[in-house]
C-alpha cells in the first residue's frame, strides 16, 4: 500500500497489474479506503468484470457514480461534465477484457478533468500517456526444502493467509511440527496466489494438510468452492484461469499451451524452435511472449534472459495442450531440442567456454529431466540415448553421480533391437558412474558388457573409450598389472591410427600404472613422451596433469629442481586455465 500511494503521487493514472486471484481488487480498494480523506468528492469503484459489451463501460462508471444520462449529450460528455471540477478517486476494477475502451476513456477523462485520479486493475497496462504501473508482488513463500517450525512458517505472507482462512472454516485447525512441511509445500505449489491459497485452506474442513498437498496434481478439481459472495470466476481456480485464457487471441492460447512443456523456464530461442509451426510462426513467437508477459501469464527474468511460468498456469496449459491434441508433437520437439543442446554443451565443456556451458547446463536441468522422461515414456531411444550420453560428462564434472546412475538405468530399461555405438557408450557410462560409487561389481559388469558389444559391432572408438575406463577401473582396485594391459592395448590402437590425443592420454595413464608397479624409469619415460605430445597439441589441462605427475615422481626420486619446475608449471597452467574461463 505504501508503494502504491508513493507512485500515485507522481501520476493521475495508476494501473495495478497482476494475474487473477493475486489481490489486485483488494489492494486497490484498501488503498482507496486509506486515501478517502485526500479526495473532497470521495472514492468510487466501478466493477467492470461483469461487463461484456465494450459500449457499456461509460454507462457502468456512470452507474457507480450515480450520474444520470443527459438528453442531447453523449454518455462520455455527461460523465466528463460531471467530473470536470471534482476532486475524486475513481477505481476501475478488472479492465483486462476491455483494455482498449478503458484506455481511451481514461485518456479523455484525465485530459478534461484536472482533479480526477484513477486507479485501474488489470492483467496488463492500459498504455495511456503518463500511466504509472505497479506489478503486484506474490505473497512471500517459505523454503519447502528446509525443516520449518510452525513459528518460522508464520513469518511468510502465504502461510499467514492460509492459516487465517483455515481458521475461519475450521476453528480447531492447528499447524504442528508434523504437518508444517506439507503446509510449506502447499503454499509453494500454489505459487503464493492468494485465491488459490484461500481455496486450498477451505479444504481443511475435510482434508488434512498432507492430503491437500497430495491432491495438488489435480488442483483444478480440488480448489473449488470459494465464497458465495465472490464473482463466479473467483469461486474456483479453474474459472479464474478460464477467464484469463478466454481473453487471449488464438495464437496466444496456443503458445501458452505449448510453453507448458518447459520445466524450469526457457529461453527465447527454445520457445521459437519448440513452440512454432504453421499456426504460430517462428517470427511471431517473440511478440507473443511479450504479450503473454504483459498479460501476467508468464514472467520474464531480465537478468538471466529467461522466461518462466507459475506452476498453476503451467498445469492449466498442459491440460489445454492435451485437449488440442498437440502434446505428443510438442514434447518430441522439446526432447529433440534439449538433446541437441546437451550435445553442443558436451563438446563445449572441453573448450575455452566450459564455465559458461556448465552454467547453461545447470540452468536447463529441469528441461533435461523432462526430456529424459519423455524419451523413456515414448521409447524414443535415439534422442534419449543422445541426451543422456551427452549429459554424462557434465554429471561427472558436477559430481552428480547418483543422478547420472538413475537416468542411465532408466534409459536402458529397454534394450534397442539394433545394438549400435550409442548404446554401447551409454552402457560404458553406466559402468563408469558405478565405479565412481565404488560399486566395482556393477562397474565391471557394465564396462565388460560395453567392451564386448563394441568389439562385436566393430566400434573402434567405443572400444578405446571403454578400454581406458577398464584400465582406470582396475587401477582403482589396486590391480595395476591388469590396468596396464588395458592401457597397452589402447595404446596400440591409438598408435596405429596416429591419434595423438589418445596416445598422450594413454601414455599418461600407463605411466601411472608403471609408477605404482615400482618401475619409475618406465613411468618417467612414458610421462615425458605424453607431456611432449600434449605440448604439441596445446592440451593445457593435459599439460597440467602430466606435469604434475612428473613433478611428483621427480620429488620422490629426490630430483627437487625438476620437481619444482614441473609442479610450478602445473600450477601456473591451471591458474591460467581458470582465469581464461572465468
């Protein structure tokens, strides 16, 4: 209220913007009541929600002001003459479906009535000259991931509103340590929307908080039965959102539906690729996103250049997408887009922009999860394997070992009819992540399976990748001779193909095995050959790794000057590597 009143000092027209059920009407009325002494001729409210005919806007306002029509004059002239000298606050409530007519009338009235001030409530701005806008903030929400006590929860506005409404229908309602987590989850799942919270609170008469939370996946059936004195569209959550949906153009509706496939937000580029077709052209998507943001359907995060949608709006859009028989098509496009993004990211993680791409992949984690689930449900192993395979290195870098195993297991539940290199790679990844978990039984099983399958289909790249992992697997178990055998087989293949990167990596690994077998001379020779190749390839991270290995071995042999030189080089390369990525 303080912010609204401060803004109102700078203008004669203030529009309070927000999605339905957010409290725009309540806020405007309370501000009006608070400021009633500032207006000699009072504060009047014109409720426009029930007005369907645009030509009735002026008449509705006149009815609210009890102004009678004058013969020989238009309604607009009569209203203007009445307000010309009056010091009055006029609240125009629910303008969104009549936004053009309200904007035109406000321009006329404010141009001819110097003492008049207007507060409008709407899903979008009126875009009049001199208009100030106030976007109504959501109610503050608790962090549902924390163990909140009942006392801690009451500091949040959404929780206080829920408790207040719950007590009004069930005086014995209490928040306890056992049901506090469910209450925090309910407020978060309902996005802090006051109407949704009030409707949920009304259910405490017949359901526990835990049961209410469980049923929020079907929130539009659960959240019904608002106050009988409320407008019909405010008596159920579905009716409130239906009202907003029906005000949109067909293209805006289609885009809203399609945006529901995103999980955790989206970029403009993703929306353009996934949500466009013959009905909604790619070039139209940006303007439609702007329109949906202006109408408070979606939210634009300017700092991160991303869009997001409240969970309630997302669930509504999902239902509409199914009704339009478009869900399968859009989900497949979503999976394909994020499989390709993960593939690009996988390559870039090994390059100069790896920190940027870690951030990108972090941000899109929800969409990757949605894509994997789609692949599993639709048996789209091609895109599913591509997506999971591309994310494996990212999961390794991030230390998301259990998450990786979960999705790798999920995606390989169905074995493809034709075993190809991609499938072999997925099995190899699975073995590698079980190795990270020190589950050597499963690690060995899957790595051997991948190696055998790769050999059967003649996938030499798959063979070399898995041989390297088998070597590391044996090395981790302290079986250095077995590890060396796998590395030596790999080295033979790489030398045959003159693969210098593969040779340099394998020489380094073979040096590790030789060092642990006590053959320091052989280890040093292998390390130095590896370092020479890595310098030739300008493999900076490889240079740092092998310099470090040589430095340690030199130190153990008492060659302190050499150790100092190589370890210092390793440190400096790593520092430059980090700086150039930051």
